[in-house]
């Protein structure tokens, strides 16, 4: 067997590549699946607490922001202390926050449960840590497809969790349904045994090549000083706006169109199902075309799809087709974005640097989740947010075009 073939069979920790992908994709499926179905509970939370859609949207919006804020720090810890420990505590926090959410009766309580515990835990066991672990544990020539598979895991989680949540709500009520989802998240805990480890081996390899690795502060300084990294982050901010608005308010959009509530659940499931297709296609494509061009294409396609949807008749078929189109582009931005970070700066500090890009994503997510509820409460319609989304998508498509897909001149400090 050749070295290349052997590398495709086992990772540097001795685990088979398929096991690494199963652990990372499975963890992402559970954390993302539960988070992306929380919009189904928004109306029930509003009815139960009487806080108003704006206040509850604020809790969801804070969760979007906090999910992003935790990722650079979680990534830095994972790069140096170990991925397994970070994921372990992250999964426990997601479960705890989800379990106690039905017990909260104030805006502050919802922000704590949804926005701090559940979202913070999902950030610790989120894409920056999982993508970096995957990049570290699989061969270089398989990284593009591997990140696509992990990303598809999150999509599958959304596809599977939406009907599960709907079924549980019908069987045991919304509060107990949310608590059963919290218990289900604990299935991800065995993944820590596969994804354990950090980037010290990569740092040692760099040292043997006559240089010492950058410190966290040096890596951040170099990344922020790189224009292409800033362009990438700005485009990803727009992605966050779009994703969070849909995940939080699509059931509300369905209701505003006069369609049955179950269409909202199936629309979220359609997004998850077709995002699997989009993620796998993008994972395959990043090894064949320029990643910045793929990103520009995805953002442009989103804006066009929303524009067509605004002028189309609002029937169940149109809503599900729209959800399917959105699903193809929903998280397909993640593999090329992660790939560009790895290509520009290498894997040694990737969890932290990709975490910063994810922070930009979640700043956009905060705006998308909050503005959706605020605008609807003020105007009785989501139209203004849709038009903002179209304009942002066009801007994101354009801002990705100047990105240079190469490493900055200085990647390590002298030994």
C-alpha cells in the first residue's frame, strides 16, 4: 500500500478517516439540528411567556451572536489543549440550555438558556472546532470533501430534527419535546474519543522545517492584516444574516403567508435535506474550482432566489421549492470558507482563525434573527428584511471576487 493510500485509510491518531468523519459530522448533526429547529418553538414560547415576538427574537438573536463569540476562544483552546475536552463541555452545555429553556419565563431567562448556555455550547462543539479537527486528522488531498461531509452532517441534523421535533410536540407538548431533544444531544459525547488531540504535532512539524509556529496573537494579527481574510469575513457576515433569518423566522414567514403550520416544519426539513446536497457538491467542487468564485456564485444565487420568491404566489409547493433552493445554498458556503482559511494560513491555528470568521457570520446572524422579529412586529410583514437580504447577497458576491487564494508572505516566525 502506498503512503497516500495509507493516509486515506487512517488518520494521524490511528482512527479510520470514515470514523473521524462520522464523529465530526454526527456531532454537528446533533448540535446544528437542535439549534436550527428552535424556530419551531418560537410561537409556543411566545404564547407561554407572553413576552412578545420582539423579546423572544432578542433571545434567539443573542444566541446567534454568542455562538459566534465562543468559537474563536473555543478554537484557540482546542488548538492547544485538545478538541475532545472542548467538544465534551460544549455538548453538555447545549443539552443543559435546551433542557431548561421551557422553564424560563423572562427575557433574561431565555437569553441565559438559549443565548448563553445552548448557543455557547453549540459554539464550543461547532464548525470551527469540528472543521479544524477534521482538517488535522484527514489527509491533505481529502480535506475539501471531508469538510463538505462534516458540513452535510449539520444539514442532515436539521433535516432529521425538524420532523422529530414536530412529532414530539404533537405527542408530548412543546416543553417536553424540547427537553427530549436536549437528552438526544448527549448521543454526541462518544465523539470526543475520536476527535481528541490538538495542533501540537503540526507545530512540531513546522519546527523541524527551520521555523517556530506563530503564537495566537501573531496569527490573529497576521490574519486581520490580510485583506483577503477581511473580505472573506465580510461575505460570511452576510451568510449569517441570511441563515439566521431563515432558521428563526421561516415558520413565521409561512404563517404570514396563510399556510398551515406544518409547512413551516417541512420547509425547515427541506432546507436541511437539500443542504446535504449543496454541502457535498461544494466539498467536491472546492478541489476543482477557485473557492472565491464558488462563494460569489452561492451568494448571487441566494439573492436571485429570494427575489423570485417575493413575486411568486405563496402556495405550499412554492414554499417547499423555495426552501429546497435555499437549502442548496444554506451552508454550502462553509467548505470553501474553511478551505480558504486553511489555504491562506495553514491548519496550525485554523480553529481559532476560522472561529473569528464564524464570529463575523454570527454578527450577521444576530442582525438577521433580531431584525426579522423587530420588523415584523413593527410592520406586520417580512418584506423589508427580504429586500435587505437581496442587497446584502449582491454585496457578498462582489466582495469575494478580490480574494487572493494564496498564503501571506510571512506564515511563521523565525526559529
